[in-house]
C-alpha cells in the first residue's frame, strides 16, 4: 500500500499531473504579407521550408498580428495588451527608450516563472534605455529585454533602415571599441558628414523617401551616427547571424524548456539579402529576402531535429504586419512584382486597417502533438500567445496582465471543435489611430485619424477618402470593396458600440 501511494505521488509530481512544457519558437517575419509564401498561394517563387512547416502542422487562414506596423504588434505580442491602450507605442524612432515599462508582465516573465529559459534574437524595435534618456549606446542599454523577462538577447536594436547598424548582446553593443565611441543623434553631426543627399551617387541602393541621413554599407538610413566602426555589421549578414546565434542558444538551453523569439528582419527595408540569395527569384530583393527567411526557418527546424527536440517543440510562424512595396528604397519591389499579390486576395497592407494590414501567414507545428496537414479558419492572433501559452504551462496570469490576450490554445493545437477568437480589434500604428473590428464574418472599419483608404501595397497609393465608419462582409467581400454599412444599420450600430466598449473598458479579458 505504501509503495502504491509513493508511486502515485511520484507520478503526480512529475509526468501525470504536471503541465506539459514544450519548447516554443516564435518566428516573426517582418512585413510579410498573406500571399507571400508558396503555401499561401505565391506562384512566382518557392518557400519549401515554411511550406513544410505548414504541411506538418496547421496553416491558419485567419491568423493575425494585432497592428499593421511593427512596434505595436511586438508590444502586443510581448505584453498581451492592445498597443492602442498605451502611449508611445507607434513605430519607435532610433533613440527610443524601452516602451514596455519594466513592471509590465510579459510572456517572457510568465514562461520564465514556469521554468523556461527565454531569449529574443533578431529585430527588437521596442526601444532601449530609460524614459526621457533613451539608449546609452556606449554603456549599459538598460532597461531592455533582460529587464522585462528575457534571459538572453542578441539584437538589431531598432530596425535596419534606422541607425545604428550594430548588434546588442545582453545590454551592450557587441564588439564596441571604447576608443571609437558610438554617437547616435537626430541632427547632422558635422557639416561634412556624408548623407544620402550629399553622396547620393555613391549609394548601392537609392532611397525614395526619407532614409537619406547617415550612410553605412552604401545605404543611407533614418537618423545619424558616427563611430563604433568595429561593431558595425553588413546588412547581407543579418539572417546568417540570427540563425547562428539561435542555434548556439538552443544547444546551450536544450535541457530546459525554452522560449525563443526569433525576430527576423526579413523582409523589411532595406532588403539586402545575403549574396547567395540575391537574384534567386525574378521579383528582386523583396522576394529574394522571402527565400532567405524560408532558409532561416529550415535551419531552425534542422537545429531542433538535430537536438532531438521536434516532438517537444511548438513552432509558431507569423508576421508583424502586412506587406509594402516601396517603403523608402528603390529596390524594384514594385517594378518586378508582376502578378504576385503580396496580400493575397485582401486589400491593403502595412499601415492599413484593411485585412491585408494584419491578416498574415500564421502556422503552428508540434510534431506528434498537432495533427499534420490541417488548414484552420479559426481566428487567432499573435496577441493571444501570451495567455494561451501561459495557461498551457500551468501559470496563473496576474489580474492586470495580458488584458486583451485570449486562450486560443485549443485552436493553435488544432483540437477538434476548438474555437479561436469571436472578435478581434486590429489597429494601424500607435494610439488613437484607425481600427478594424472583426466579429465573425463582419468587419467594421473605424477611421479616427487618416480618413483615407491608405492602401500602399497596390500598384499606386490609393488615398481615396473614406467615411469614418465602413462595414464589410468578409465572407462575400474579403477585399473590403463594398461598404455595406447603409444596408446593415443594426449590425453597424452593434459593432460600433461593441468596439467603443472595448476601447473604453481598457481590457478584453474579464
Ligand atoms: C516608417 C518608414 C518606413 C519603415 C516604417 C517602420 C519613412 C518615410 N518610412 O516611418 O520605411 O521604417 O516606418 O516599419 O521613414 S516597421 O515595420 O518597423 O513598422
Ligand atoms: Ca514590420
């Protein structure tokens, strides 16, 4: 009898009753649209590794990021709270302080409490350093990811069209020579400082708007900097570096459950893939960069296989916002686009609240756990990973955390009958902008700031004025072309009121 009880106790303390703690690798692409992968219908080039990930897991047709620009999506992913609830969550400038207050509970905090090792490798773009001071590039870049729950970080501090082009590893600029300090600023540091304007004929890729300040690696950027020459990287090497650092970190942490946020810079501008990917597609560097991120995904899958971890690792592949062609550099994305539809059959892309802004590729794979070959129409969003994963690993979520993050783990794992969200608020950039509100097949658009279509992905910028409110039926009109608000006044009234309530109440989660 005693032996029986002790056996029961041993079992309950370990496998039987303990929560399952898979490794989690979230791969977030940058500016990748719904139609940008071959498994999502792209015909002009192949993305075999991501296609494989999808074939071995679930491909979502209603997978979203929460905003149509980078910073607010990343903010919401890490904090589980809609960025429009918080100030200063629009696209972060080069010298932004950390925009997530360090007392905020993040997905990394909660997984860390559950015994996970946590890392972010790649593009950060959520600011570094203290409020009002910003980053101390030559000192400690605190607070940063380590102060909000990540054990390890290896970063591109902002985004690569912004200065400076240096890696940050655990609060320090990597390879910085103290005799050659890094200076970053908004104003030209000297009269003769070469810029994209004064030295335009020397550039290896020309700019089209903005992006004409300091030149590094033949490309002019947003913002000015000097020094830190030994610390500077080549744009061409970013993807290789993320993969190298991730493999190293996975190998070091394979004995614990781990959470890796692999924040790729592909396919954000400047799109400068490694030389071995340049020209592999007919569509120019934009699609070449898609092939490059596909390679990265393949390498991560291999790394997990080599460590024997495939059956214990949940992969989530997503994007941070929809696509854009000309985002400031003349890389021929538009000229070579041909029939490729980066947003698939949706309208809009980056910066817009049309579906193309936030409805993006979304794939989950967990070998042996998720039934392969599934396609799911359930609505899931990057913002939901915080609550879904925390609950799955048996963690309590503090009352004031993850305010808009819902538990959709059943849908993410493809459980029979499991539901995703019944509603989702989409936003463009920052606080007080424009909103999309999807409820079932209905989509309400609310334009508080820019009252134009603002569709930059299509061949020409479409800035046709729009009324403050528009209503679309996504089932019959996924491209949001026919505003049916006048024909459906009751539905419109109800959705307007529900959206207003979500904005006013400060939270979704009860
Ligand atoms: C915009 C930039 C754009 C891109 C974007 C951020 C100009 C004219 N445009 O302000 O190039 O950097 O910010 O992109 O400077 S994101 O994907 O990181 O949100
Ligand atoms: Ca982005």
